[in-house]
C-alpha cells in the first residue's frame, strides 16, 4: 500500500543548513497509529515485554520492521510483515 499523501502522510518540513527544505515522514508514528486502530501492538502476538519494546521503538521513530527485528520474536516479525503486505499497516 505505501504512504498515501493526504490520507496517511504526515509532513514534517525541516530547513537544512544548506538552505533546502526536507520533508521527513515519521513512518513509525503512522505505523503506530495504524496498529492502534486494529488493536495495538498486541496484534503482533507474543509477550507484553516484547510489546513494550516494540511500542517504545516506534515512539522513538524506528519503523515497524526494524522494531520487531530488534525486539520481537520470529512470529511477531512474520505478523508485522503480513500486516504490511496486506496493506493494514503502511510500509
């Protein structure tokens, strides 16, 4: 599915030192909001401790795949990939 301007795109304009304006998309915030809409991080399965680590990573601007690769188990990694592949969570 990917990011859709106007629907799930959150612009964050930043002026850089070289005079350019950069638009950062905080994909992790978007992904966290989408997860919350479908039941929260618990939809990934696994333990509450792992959920806390994944949620913390998303709040710290780490994208879902990186968060579950670091804090999740194999089943959570697979579930996150399935949610992205199905379009329920943005890639």
